[in-house]
């Protein structure tokens, strides 16, 4: 008898269409959440890195300014008949326009102009003991304290002073007396002081095209504004700052008197750095330079020339720099 074996077909296992659609929906939802988190993280990262860049740029910009402000007035020795007391000063053919240690120019963004020399001997004065020998422009001095051909020399005869260029220094000047040849001999008479200032620098810091500039050359990006004030004392022979003033009115460089100039003992500087990222909405409403006071109002920072200025983030760096070469001259002013 034939035996029949019945084989049942195996039941196939798998996902139904409904299950697949539910899985896709869950996967899409998870993907959306991940993308949202990544977008928020990326936005926060850009804000953080942008702020870090602004902080770095602002710090370096302020450091560069402070480093040179500290040199302002170098080579103008604090002695009797100090160069800072020169009421009448002629510049000859030197190309120099001022020996004022620091000059501020007021504007939407201020500028700072510094003057200083690089004499290795610090501008120590020598006494002129004779003029006109062996040639008309030769000055005989009691010693040569670091003067070199090409240096700028300041001749001080009381409050009457003159700048000139040294055209030659006698080879025999290593042993006193020394003979120094001058391009001009204005005020160069016996018993006048002659100081060698080295190379005289007139450096201007400003802001242009969102860059900090030094003599018109961009040295740091991301700087959009700079504000500065003078710290002034009650008198030239005092070093206590009693007021902070803008470079306007009687403190404007064009009308600044010698007496008022010598009252300037420090400057206060604020540098404004900006991030590169333009935000979708306004994130800044106002920027302040430093704490305001009734006697010394803080200068306003106006960035409204850029219609989108409120959509950027900013960092403000502020410091006070004493003018040490003026401070040291207190007893002579």
C-alpha cells in the first residue's frame, strides 16, 4: 500500500506594509531631530568661534597700540630746559611736524598720533662749547653722547628750540671735545644744549575699512571703532589725573597750548572688535566704551554708518596708558 506524505508549505516571515511605513516615519522623525540638533550646535559653534576671533583681534590690536604709546616722548629728556618746554620750535628740513608725545584726533572713530625717537643714549643733552669751527655748520660739544650721522638733533636754548639733521660726526669725536656738523644752525650758540634723538617717528593709529591701521597700513582685521581721551592733571608739575577729556575744544590739537599739552599725563583707549558672522536678527542694541561719569562722560560709539550693525556681535577692550616720559619730566615743567 502506497504511503502518502503531506507536506505543508512553510509560512513566510517578514514586515507588513504598515510596519514598514511606521518604521520609515520613526526614522524620518529621528533624522529631523538629529539635523535640528546639528544645526543648533553649528550655529552655537559659529557664535563661539566668532566671539573668540573678535577677542583675539581686539586684544592684539590694543597690545600694538599700548606698546607704542609707552614709547611716546622718548628721547625728550626730563632736564632743566626740557624739550617739552620749547615754546618756539622750528623744524628746519627734517620733515618733522611735531614733538608732542601724543595727539588725539576726534571723529566717529578717533585716531592716535605718537612721536618718539630711538636714540640709544636716550637723548642725553650735550653743551655746545663753540660754533663755526672748522666750518660754519660745525658745533663743538663737550662730549658725543651717541650722536650718529643722519640722527635728528634738538637744539635747546631755553624755551627757544630747533630741530635739524646731523650731517657728519668727526671721527675724532670718540675723545672729547666732539665736532658735530648740522644741516641748520638755528639757535645753535654757545651754552645751548644739543640732544640727539636718533630717528624720529611720527606714528598714527586709526580705523579704516574695519581694520586697525598703522600709518595707513592695515595691521589687524575686525576692528570697527576706536575711542580715546586725555587724562589731564591740574598743572604740568603734577602727575595726578583729575579729569578725562575728549580731544575737542581747548584740547583739540590745532589749538592746544603748551601749558595744556604738558598737563596730559595719560590716555584712555577703547578698541571695538566685531565678529564676522552676520546674524539673522538684531543681537546688539548699544555699545559702551567704558563707565560713564558726570565729570568725565564716556565717548559715544556710533556704528550706524553700517545699516546692519545691530546684527553683529562686538567686544570692547579698554585700558589706560600712562605717558611715562611726560610723567618723569614733572619736576622740570
